[in-house]
């Protein structure tokens, strides 16, 4: 035995009631015994967990760590928030495969849609791979702190085969054949599935649609079939209006594979939209199709400046601004002053839409940080109130204010999931899976890496919308089953020892803060964990009550399979 955790309140991940005063023994990275009063062994570390709760490590099934993993094997801050396994490549926004000559094109695709600094990507990504198999091998060579699984991503795939034409047209039959072959190879190399996006807000640099949005129905169907040809793989899609649930049910019937549908968020201007999707998913499941709707337990709140106004980028009328983002600041300011541009944006906001981040709710956008000292009294006030006081149109007021501050004003928008009653219904829907942290992306806009702690602390303990055992199940065994991840997500003999020890009376996530620690000194938002006492990955402790343990970060711990000194596994084998 390597160590024993004693006297814990054990939530095993199954959804069953917790077991008080329980011991868990670990040896060789796996759990060997669970029960009361397990034998103690001389010289073996015993961790007294009296007054604390123990659960399986959180499986974060919707992350975007594809670039960060190449320079940061810790995948900070996820392990500190109890996350022991991440799935990346969601929405098809991966970086493999990639020709050496197309690296800049691939990075530019990520800047807008994932809120990433091009300078940080250029300085940070370690390009020691080309194919998807090379990419997994490179991660394994370097080692990683949490366990990692990866989708083969549609946008990277299209860019690899079609280059610039990937954002201009549908694929030819020959190009589609080439893409199908790459998907087949990626599945053989250990991809967890195939991911794509048809969402209108998903754009690359300059407002160019992400490559996956140019795919036609034939391309989607053939690639999903290629993924599932070996009897494995999960299809993950962030949907737009074209790929509604009935369409996806038909595609699921043709492929016979599980589908995960994102991003189901509550929109107060279309209050039944997400519930209609969940009802349609339920009907599809009754007909034998394994469809899941990915929902979030967090309000979608974003910090942004008018230099790159992500909340507005799903508007067609905003396209001229996207083309100027990151280029000439004076040209962007001139556009914001153009009355025709403003009129077009206003007109579109007044038109109902099915999928849109911002819907003209000016009471949900506030000035967070003014650039000029004399404007600081306006901080933390909404655009609706400020415009009303000035007798101005809200769009006019915001753009005028931003231009006067040289587009340096930081605004905060509460976009979706702001109705807690609606979110409570969503996260307890049996057809839903709680996810959508987007960890690793939108780094300057928000940080939901602690979504699991928020589910436990806010929704289970504080609001009691679900029990603690239900919340633990939602974060552990349930995603393990959906994605076919073997021997994880549960506390039981033979399971990998991915564990989180926490104080059930205080657990949660802290306030957001900005730090400048990305490559090239780029900023990001982070949050701290609250009430997390310990995190183990494959039996190695990586977090204690003070946070991340240095020896897990620098790779000096012993006993790992791959010899890197970091405990995480690159997951390549999945249940059918």
C-alpha cells in the first residue's frame, strides 16, 4: 500500500449516499480497498480526513487546452480545482494535424474564437508534431499533470487538407476522402472522438468563419461515419441553427455513435429554447439514439474591451469591426463612429435570433474598469443606467465612451445563464451533462475552470437544487460513462486513484483575478479554489491545502508510467 486516506465521508461517484468514516487504500496508482477500519501498515502514510469529504476527481469534458498543454503540462488552473481528467479539442478547435507551413494559419483561427493572444500562441506553442498521433506522442513525451483525452478537431482537419480554402468553400470529394482517412488514423492513434462547430459566433481572425462552418451535410456525415467505423468514438458538436436536434438525431441514427451537443445555455430572450432542445434530445433517446445536451452551471459572464468585443461577434452587422480587430486602432475607432454601422447593429439586435450571445440587454453590460481616472465613478454601473442618465441610445453611449477612452475600457457582460431558476432546471435534466468550462480558452474574458466546485458549492450546498451525491455523480462517473473512459470517475477497488479531498462546508470557487503569466506576458483571468484540501492523480498528490505542489509541476515525483515525473496519462483507449 502506498497511502491510506482514513475517516472520510466518501462519495463514490455513483450517485449513492455517502459512506461516513470510510477509508480508501491506494497502491500502484489504483484504489485497492474501500471500507471502514482498513488495516494500517507500518511506514505507510495515513491521511486523516476526519471532517472532510472524498470524491473521485472531476472529469472536465469541455476544455480547450490544446495549445496550452504544449507549454504548460500542469494545465493550470484545472488541477487546483479538483480536475483530474480533461477532454480537449472541443468544437473542433484543435491544433493537430498541422503542416509546418500552416502553423500561423492554425493559430490565427484560435485568436478570435478562443480569445487567445496571437503573440502568446506564437511564443508558447511547441510545434514538435504534425499528425494527430504525433501530437499525442509529444504530450506523452513531455508528461502532463492531469489525464488528457483529445478529440480530432474539424477546423484543424480542414485547414490541414484544404489550407486557405478551408474558410472559403465545401470540400471536394478528394479532399473529403483525405479528411476521412486522417480521422480514421486519429481514432486508431487514440482520439476520443471527432468534434466540430456550426455556431455562428465561432469566427477566426478578422471575422472569417471557423473552417468547420463551411462544411456541408455530406462532409459532416462522412466524417462522423469515419470516426465510428471502428465501433468507438463520441461525436461532439457546438450547434448552429442548421444543425438542430432533429438533424443530429438523423445523423446519430446513421452513425450509431453517441452525440454530445453544445452549448445549451439559457437565453432570457428565448426562454424555452434550451428546454425545447432538451425535450427533443429526450425524444431521440427514447428512440434509441444516445444524445446528450451539454449545459453549464455557471452564468456566462465575459470581460472584454471594444478592441475585440466577443459578445457582439455573432452579429452579422459586427463583421466590419471584426475585420479591423487587432489591426489599426484608429480605423476601428472611426468605424465605431460611423452612423450607418451603428444603425445596422441596432437593427439586427432588434431582430430575434436563435443562436446569439448578446441580445440587446443593456442592463447586463457594465463598465468594469475605466481607462481614465475621471471616469472611475462610472465603474460597476450598467450601460442601460448610464445611457438613460445621458438621454442617449445605449449602443451610442457605449461606443462613444469606449472611443473616448481609446478602446481601453473593460466592460463585463452577463450574457446567458443568468436566470438561476432556469439553470437549476437545466442542470437537473436527465438528458443533460454539466460541462462547458471552456478551460484554456477565452482567457481574457472569463475563467470557469472551477465549474465543478461551483456545482458542488453553489448548486448543491447553498441552493440545494441537487444533492451533493448527485453533483459528484454529474462531475465524475457520468462523464466517464458518456465518453467511455475506463476505470475513472468512481471510488472503488481497481479504479485509478483520481481523488479530491475537500471541506463540504466551504467548497467553491473564488473571485476572478487577472494575471500576466501567459507566453509573451499576455494576460488571463483565473480563479482560486476554495475548500480543496487535496487532489491526487493516478495516486500522486498534486494539490494540498496550500494549492499546487511544486514537485508535481516540475516533474520530480516518482512512480509514473511514462517516466516524465508527471502523473497524468494521455488517454488513448476507451470503452465502446
